[in-house]
C-alpha cells in the first residue's frame, strides 16, 4: 500500500509492503533523475541481515555507523559527512538511511546539512521507525543536555517500509514499536476490543496513515503535529533518567506506553475523561503486551524536573491529553497535581 504525504512540492509516498526495499531504484530514477551516486547509511549488524540486498541502480557505497542512540552525536555526524565528501557525493546525488529511528534521524540530518541539503530516502527497519521516526521529515542528533536538541525538518523523497525487515527485529525493539502503535490507536479514539486479532501490518498502516494526515496539515509542529507527542512528556522524562543511569532498561516505546497510562490518569484527575477511558488505555496496552506501569525507582521529583526540561514544555508542564473535544496540548498544569497523580500511579504497581 502507498500512503501519500501531501506537502506541496515536498510531497512523497510511504510505501508499505513486503519487499518495499526493491522499489528504491525506481523511486530514485523518478525523483532524482540526475543522481549518479548513492550512499547507504546503516549499522554493521543490519548490513549482514538476509534482507540487506538493497539496490539503488546507481554507483553505490555503504557507510556504517554505530547502532542505536550512540549514532546520534556530532562526532558521528562529522565522520559521516567527511565520508560523503571523500566519496565526492554531489548535490544531485542521494543518501539512504537503512535502520531504526536513530539511523534515519542521523542520516536525515546529514542529508539536511551536507552541501546545504541533498535528497534522502528512508528504509526504516524497526517498528518505531516504520510507524513514526522515518515519517514526517524530523531529523536530529542528541546533546548531553537532551535528546534531539539539534536537528532540522528535511523531508525525504520517499519512505520504503519493508515488512520483511521486521522479521529479524529483536523482541525488545518490537515492543518499543508497539508503544507508538498504541499511541496511534488511542489517538484515533479506538477501543481495545477492536484491537484483538488486527494483523500487525494493518496496525503499521493505520499508524502511518494517521501520522501522514497530521504532518500534511502541520509539517513544522505549529499545532496538530504536537498531538503525536501523546504519552511522550512522561515517556521522554523516563527515558532521560534511564539513559543517565546508563542501563538499557526501557526503550522509547516502552517509556511511551507508561506515559500513555499516566496521561489518561492525569486527564481523569482534571475531569477531562471518565474512568472507562483509563480502562480502555490499560486494555489497549495489555492487548499489545505492554506493561504501562511506572517502575518504583523513578523518583517523582526527578521525573517532574525532567518533564520541565522537555523541549515541548516551553518551561511549563505541558501534556497532550484526551478530553470531551478530543486531544489537545494542555499547559500550565501544576507540578503538585502531576506529583499526586504520579504517586498514585506508582502505587498501582
Ligand atoms: N515523533 C513525532 C513527530 O514526528 O512529530
């Protein structure tokens, strides 16, 4: 299935199919006909996967970067851009990110800044990448001060979501992606009862359709796109604290799942939703095999502090919350109320 992302002269399609990677050469020939060289950016672990038979139809080089968040820093960006320069990649050429959200974020940012911008294609190989990270043109690297603090909007010329790449995905990574799938299901105001038995490929398609529709109306997150951060205020804070402890405790989507369970409880406290909505959120998370419970060692004060520094917070505690009029960004929530709901939430363990 092809889902259009309608952005005027930056429009492109997200291809969702078994074997979507094999559409790369045709996509490049159509969208960047003057390209002569393609650089594929990937990790050593992905390069040896059975599905890594990617053909651009051009003179092709593969550049390896580290796996995961450790790829998203200035040092790796510099190494990557230096390789592009040494390979004499021109402004007419193309770069292709093959990997999870970290690799497509880094590749997208390199494409945005190398020679002031060259064409990029994303081939996301994780569930998080396919349903979220590779779609919508957000690119970034991290600073010690926080995730994704340096980046730009740079739309790809196409995104190829190949379901074949998910067959080799480790379980933890799959679960992480399901956190984003749960977010989309809940943003669509769907019930847990309709989730059971829905094939994974359909869940990916639903999530991509939702994101494409939102990004088409708000490319640079002036309004509706912020709703895609549902569950992320607490989720990002948990991730930040977990990363500071340097343990692989919670992946992005696992932290988002906890953030979703918390957000609906906060919405209930603010009398925006009924208790039935809490039950629906919990059922959606458990149907997808997600825990949605806050581990007790994340201190409330540390979480409040981290949430205040979220780049979406604008120096205030802001959450995307459901309500009778649908979802909206609610800011100015008092830290005392957030603390109380957090304490009660933790007690539900
Ligand atoms: N991950 C949220 C967005 O792309 O806007």
